[in-house]
C-alpha cells in the first residue's frame, strides 16, 4: 500500500511495527482515525446453502459478516480487503440455544448477550456466562456472535479458551456435507483455525455440566473491556472430596488458547498451599508467552501464575474441599 495514502491523523500505521491485533486495539481506543474500507461487493444471503455457494466460488476473496465487531475494524484499517462480503446475519437457522441428550447446542449467530439471558446456558455452561461479562462493552456484546469470535481466533479472546475448557465440538458445513472438529484441534494459531475457505461454522456443541462440576473464569486487562493480558477459563469435576478432573485453558499467553498441563498436579490430590505453589511453578516453566506492546513475556507468565493460584483456591472453596488456604 502507498505510504502517503495510508498516513492518518493520530498514528501512522504503515511502518509502525504494530501487530494487526494492536492496530485494532488502537482503533477501538480512539487513537487511530478510521480509514475507509476498499471497495467490495455486498451479498445478503437467504440460506446456508446460498452462503456456501458464494464461498465455493470466491474462496479466500470472500469474508462472512456476522456481528461485524472484528471484521469491520479490520476492513477499515485495510488489514483485510475482501472482494465480496457475505452477510449471514439474517439466517435464523444459525441461531438458537437448545439442549438435547446431554449436549448444549448453540448456533453460530448466537450473540454474546444471549448467553447472559439464557437459562439453558446458566444451568448447563455457567462458565460462559462469567466469560461473556468480560467481552468488550454492552454495544459489542449486543452485536458480537459466538461464531464470529471463534472463527476470528484472537489469542486474547475469551470464548475460544472456554470452548477448550468445556471440550466443545465445532459443527462445520460445506457443500460436501458436515464435519465436526474438537476445540482442541480447531484453533491453529493467531487468527487461524481449521476452517477451510469453503466452509461455514454453523453451531457449537458441548456437554452439559454435571451436578458435581465447578468452574472459574478470570482475566487481567488494563481496563475492563480491553483485550486481556492473561486469562484463564477452567472447569473441574469434584468426586470423593478431590478434583477428579481439571481443564484449565489459558488465553493471551500463546498464539492460541492452551490447556495447562500443570493442572494435572491438582487432580486426585489434597490441594494444600504447597501443592498449589508447585503446580504454579510448573505452569511458569510450561508457558512461553509472546511479548508485544501491551506486556512482556515475563509479565504475562507472572499473571498466568497468579491466575492459576486464584483458580485453584477458588475451586477448593466452591467444591467444598479442604486445605487450600490453610
């Protein structure tokens, strides 16, 4: 892109050395003047088949528009310049929350705010309710969608980590049929997933939380609504006065959400302060966070260890276990 054409009032993004994610951060904080998106064709589709037909023709030159909370800022900054934007926002078949045979199913167009108002989600996946409260601000939660967040695959996003902790399955459709991908295999890196150019994420399924299931969610950010500097989404199962299972997914500390192997040290054991300290130290050795304009690698590692300790202590209290804070 011509440097003179992209020089803007408050910050010159060309040659600034900022990552794409940081450029979007600056845009949301008002430090960058909006640019206009490059010219594109707009298509509002009436069915999933119609969307898949257009995707099959245009491939990587097409972008799907759901809530637009990530796509539109990226287009205005010319980080992406699709030839055609496919608006799937009116597809009722991509909406809805339901429970069937022990599985919670959420349509890809389910908006963040719907999680806060859903009795099904509150009872079956309360971790999601806690996580959504940290996503941006009300205006963003009112427009942003589950599918948009997952497909965008920002390493600092809350919902991808929740999907990993909750063992979710992504339901994906193309003109060739439907396939399912476990959350652990779906996220491949920064803004990268296992989704092919001709595919559409239509829904997400995850197991309904059992009666002996407990959870924890927290993140550190400079301000509420900002991208997280480090965060954790955890789900555990209590049996015989110990944690029989613990899945602790960290976000904003790697190029994708990651499950902490150190969490295994808290399973089937009496969780006392010494054990928490040992597991926390193991986590610090395990993680290798990236460094950017927001935080150093050592800072993110420290924050992750603090979160892990908070998580362990909270789960002990919620699960009625003994000894964590003695």
